């Protein structure tokens, strides 16, 4: 860690995520929030926080494990229903869909505008989104959604710029990037939150994780191992990790 980064950390520490009130979780596809940070969702709900989901893409091309003969249009409806049920299982009733096509077949400018509009309506303190800067992330939807969420988080408080998107301003304090390789903040997920996360994925998103498929064994192994490793790293027992960028570090401070 550079000397400048140490000074910045001492002068303006990265905020603790649990200290806020309103949280907008942005997912590229209907199951990404649950896989990436479902235990954190459960934890924040248990603390009485206000949580909303925004799912950007319709998931129409996730056909690999869907029932044979399912069309992309049929899968959209299935995944929509699975997303609603999964969110409810984590305690979230406020779920919104942008319904852009899966697979990158949309304008990133229109995606950014739609994200800005929802941010302006919900006015989150913290936005959660996929980390678009992970070296080995190759999925265009994860890259696009994460990048546009970062841009919107930075501009959210600027009334004039948000107006250009047809959106209201919002005082976003930080963006927390999940599915990241470089976490700098951790949330404790002890107390059954990981089990709720696994249930929301493996018992609800059955079009993607049907009973008997290899992922039904691989996913809980990965998620539990990740939670314990982050728990050891943060001394929290079990945890999820995020790359948090607060307002001070969103612009012109790469050492943050």
C-alpha cells in the first residue's frame, strides 16, 4: 500500500456499508445479485435497512440449463418470476426490471439513462453493482452494467447532468462493487444469511440451476468457501467482500 493511500485512508476512511439506510442492488441478470451478495442483502434486511433490486437484462439467452424446448421469450417470463420469488426469500419486495436484452444487444447510453432514472427515484445511499474492472470478467453484460453503474454513481448528485438523463438527482454516498477480486470492505454474514443466500439461488432459480445439475454442488461449495475466506480475512467469521468507492474517491484520486 502506497504512502499516499495510507494518508488518504487515515484522513478519509472508506465508509462502513452497514452505516447507511437505503441500498440499491443492481444486477445484470435475474440471479446475479443473489450469487454475488445475497447474504449481504439478507443481513441488511435483518438490520431494518431499505433495500431495492434493479435487474437490468431479461436473461433470455440463459438457456443452457432451461427445460428442453424453452424459447428465449418463455425464459424471460420464467426468470422474471424466479427473480421476484428469490428477492422475497431474502426479504426484498421492491424489485424493478429494465428488460434490456441479454447478451449486450442494447445501447449502453440507454442503459445508463435507465439506471440514472431509477437512482433518481429510489435515492439510494449506496449502490451495489458488479465490478467491471475484474481482469478475467468476460461477460459483456456484467462489464456494461458495472461500468454504467459507476458512471451514474459519480454523476448522481449533479442536478444538471441527471436532468440530461431525464432523472432526478440523488445523494449517492458510495458504490459497492461485488464479484470483485479486490475487496476493501466486508460485511459479516454470520447468523444464517449464507444459508438464505444459497436457498435463494438453488431452490428458486431452477431454470439456471436445475436439481441434479453440477452447479447444485459447485455453487454452495464456492459461496461457502468465499464466505469463510473473507471471514478469516476480516475477522468476522463469515463475510462478503466489496470494492467500495466513496464520493471522494470516485474522481481524480486513483490512489484511493
